[in-house]
């Protein structure tokens, strides 16, 4: 007796690269979620990247040393590019640059 698992069956099925709806063909890529090049991150990420505690992060925010976040419902988020620029600015102010050089 030979038993195939569902993953075996799905692996053998050719996945379509487009769909047809009412005589209109659309690529499946338009149905895929778009992940932005500059994702939004929360204070936990910001604090971890900046090397400080969450409570210190909220103190920095209260003192105006961190820009006001983008509000999405009850969530507060910052763009990754802002977090990286903020850290780079702090490094510049302190006279240190500990970023790792990228190999060419």
C-alpha cells in the first residue's frame, strides 16, 4: 500500500502564475502582500537597536529626543530608516562610529 502525504500531493501540483476572473487574467503577484522596503518597527525594536531599555526609550520620547511615532490604532511605530538615522546621529554626536564596514 502506497500512501502520499498532503505535502507530497501539493508539491506535485503545478502552482499557477496567473488567475482568470470573468475573462480577465491577472498575475498572482498582485495578490501577494507588499512588504515595504522601510518597514515600521515598535519601541521594543527601537530600544533593542539603540541599546537602551524600553522605559528609557519612552523617557527619550517624552523629552522630545525621539520623533513622535506613526500611530496605527493604539500602536506606535517608527520607520526603520528613522531608527538607523537616529542611532547614526547619536554616534556622530558622541564622536564614535562603531558601524561595521561592508565588504566590497
